[in-house]
C-alpha cells in the first residue's frame, strides 16, 4: 500500500491583506444550485476524524463546494461505523453498494507548533486505491480556506480542471444610497467591504496576479478609474482625465489597462499604465462608441464593444491599433465581451426579443450558444478555470449574482441577504497565493 | 390719463417689477403681467431674443425701452439666477427625455435647450453641467457611453444656439442613477434623459 502525502502549507496573504482596513460586512451571499451536469461523479465525503471539535468543520464546506459545482453527487455516509479515516479502514464493497465511485476520508489533529494538522485522502472505490493524499497545516482562522483547498484538489484530480473554490469574487452591493465594493470567497462566504461610497461603483476588474482591483467610481461626481491594492487598501487613480473614464481591462502582464475615455470627444479606447504614470495612448479611432475592451490571454489583441456600424457589436483589434474586425453577427445588440482563460471563446451579452442573455461564442467557428434565459442578464465574468461564468441578473426586482457553467448545463444563483448585488468579477487563481 | 400715459405707467410698473422682484426678465414671466406693453418690455429686455409681439406696441417711444434694457442688464445676474428656479420660467425645466438607443433631442424639448443656451449666452460667466442618463437595460458601460452621447448632443445644440463650449460640462451617469425605480417602459422612458444643472442648484 502506498502512503503518499504531499506537504503543503496554506498561504493566505491575500486574506490577511484584506483584513487591514476592511470592515466585516453583514451582507452574506448564499448559493442555490438550479441545474446539474449531465454526468455527476458520486462521491462520499466522510466526516474527518476529530473535526467535530472544530469551530469550523471541514467536510461540510468541501461537500458544499463540490456539489454546487454541479459535477458531483453526494453519497450518503450515514450508518457506517466506525467511519473510516485511514485507507486500511476502507470497506470498498460497502461503498460500492452505495454507488460511490470516490470516497474522501481524513483526520484532524494538533501539530507540534499548535496549528491544526489536516490530512485527507481521496480513495478510488473500483480500483481500491488512493487517488490523492495531502496534509495541510492551518490555524483556526484558516480552516475554511483549507477546506476550499481540499475541494480544489478533489475537483482537479477527478475532473482534470483546476478547482476554483479557493478563489474570490468581487461585486458591488447596493443598499439604499450606499454602494459597497465587496470581496468574498467564491462560495459567497466572508464578504468584506473594501470601499464604501454614496456614489456608484462599477466595472470591477482583477489584476492578473489577483493583488489589485481596478474599478470605476463616481465619488468625484464623474467616472474615474482607480486601481486598489488588496494588500494595503491603498489606491491610485489611473485614469482621471477630462470627461469620462471607465471600462478598465488589464493587460495579461498586469502593467497596463485599456480604458474608455471621452477626453478627445466620443467614447474611445486608450491604454494607460497600471501604476498611474504617464499619459493615455489612444487605441481606437472611430466616430462611434468604442468601449468594454478585454485583452486576449496572449496580450496581442482586444475584443471591444462598438456601435460604429449602427447598433452595438463586438469587434477585435490589435493592441497596436489599426483596423478592427467585427466578430458578432447574430442579432442587433452584442456587448460586454470577456475572453475565456484559454482564449478559445468569449462570453458576452446578447439582446434577443427584448431579453438580455449571457452567450458564449467559439472564436474559431463563430458558433454562438446562449447560456441563460434571464431577461436582464449582464456583466459576465469567467471563473479562472473557464468552466463557469459569473454574471448579474435580477430576481423580483432585485439585483442578484448568478453563475452558469460554460456548457450551459449547471446554473447557480447567489442570493444576497440585503440590497442589490451587481458587477461581479471572479478573481484569478493567483489570488490565493 | 390718456392712452399713451396709461401705457407709460404700465411700462414703468413693469420695469419696476422686473428690476425689483425676483421675476426674471423673460417672456414667460412677463406674460403674468397682463398687459400688452409688459410683454413688449420683456421683449426689449431680451435683446437677442426675437419677439413676434415686437410690433404690437408700435406707439411707444424708444427711450424707456432703452433705459429698461440697461436696467435689465444690471439686474440680470441676480434676477437671471432666480429665473433658473422659478417654476413659471422655462429655465426651471431641466430634463430632456430620449427615445431608446437615441441621442436626438426631440422637437418638444428644443425650447428648453434653447432657453438655457440663451441664458448662457447672456451670462457668459455662468457655467453649467449636462448629465446624461440611460435606462437599466443592457451593458452598464455601453449605457455610460450612451448617456455621455446624450449629454454631448445637448451641449452641441446649446453651442449652436449661442453658449460657449467652456460654459457647458458634460458627464454621464449611465444607468446608475435612475429617477424611476420600475422595470417597465414607463420607468425606462423617464430614465433615458439628460439633466441640466447649475452650480447653485
């Protein structure tokens, strides 16, 4: 029998950074799964030995993450005594009889340095062998993050794609006349307000390293683009030119942002430095509206929204300027392009029959799939593994966040307990480091 | 008193009203003084504004009109500012509504834009802002650009009608500041707008 345990230590620099100057928020997001994947992996997650003594138990968080993804089906673990925590305690035929393909077992103990030693193994029922096994050392405040990391490992081992449960989402919560820029875990837990204003906040965009957030704030009674450090809370105005400054989009190297400025007249695309130095370099030249730039992952081209041909459509152009090619042709209203992380497709908003839906277009084939049937869906944002698209919609007159898998099969809705939620942005994977 | 004297008395009275009260020297407010000559006085005070009633008081001598024009010029900055808030004055109208996806100033709103353009022309030191707005549907960023385009369209019209470019600043709030909270065409039509604002509003 093989005992392969890799030692990983949980680094939570981003979280500790968030604590500085960030007030805990009452707003909490809860996720409700609306659909499910075609084939779900039946997984049994056995309560870790001695986790019942923790303030934050591990396995309920792991199970919640996996089930909400729509790719896993929870198998009942009740009535098995004693519950296994080591491989030699596994009774494989018993798990096979319950339909489980995978069993997760583990144990929590105190390490010599006072932290928790949390070790787990992912067991293959058919092969009667270990798929993965890790140990994490974490203190009390890191237990929930550790659970998300465990879910990430299980997800990646069983689906082949990176898990995104340890990432974060940013969004704007509006309560009455107050706007809050919130950052929460990807499961909606632990929302922290990093900016509060009585004027609107919009168009959130994470830097590629997850350390900074760009956004548009109207606090100076006009739209200005800021870049705020997640670690220090400090920020700089990177676009505060005459007229309107909006629609920030990071270059993949994190050094520049494409923005929309009106300083030369109409709304046009420009490049500015992310550190606030230098001026703005004009990128697009049209007599129409050019806005909502989004860099391709290779950094060579951008997609953007333009109504140079009449109604708003999506175009592509080189980051060095030059001619733009129209890429959307279905319908008379296509906006808000966002490249998938692999650069092979892009999500966008399509209006059809007065309804606004999230759609995805394959870049090579130009094939379009409409993913949502909401009436007022907007602001698509890819999960860093490309499997899920977070977006804003409306339920009962209130703004809520929702997510749909990029194949349209799994739908989730994040409910906020107070006010409106809008303008979601999913952090990159790097945000956990 | 003969007819001419009555007219002169009326003119003086109207002139005093224009100079002393907060009533602005404008056609609309002057109409409240129910006298043909009062209307004419108002027209005279507004040198640049053509009046179809200009010929109505053909019997009146030019002198008092010239005097009151001077008087009006002195009092204009005070009375003019008050005019902006007088519900009876067209200058108190500050909202221009737009059709879906459009930045064309509709015929019915042109008199409002025109009145503010004239006001800026007569008050060269006055600055104002035009705030463009959109309804809630679709992309927030595209709506921000649409609101900007609406504000710019109003500014352009004002410049054509006599305002200086540096008197009018435009800003867009996109769909972020709706005045009607509903999610139907009735609310949307109220939210697709440009608002005119002065520093002391």
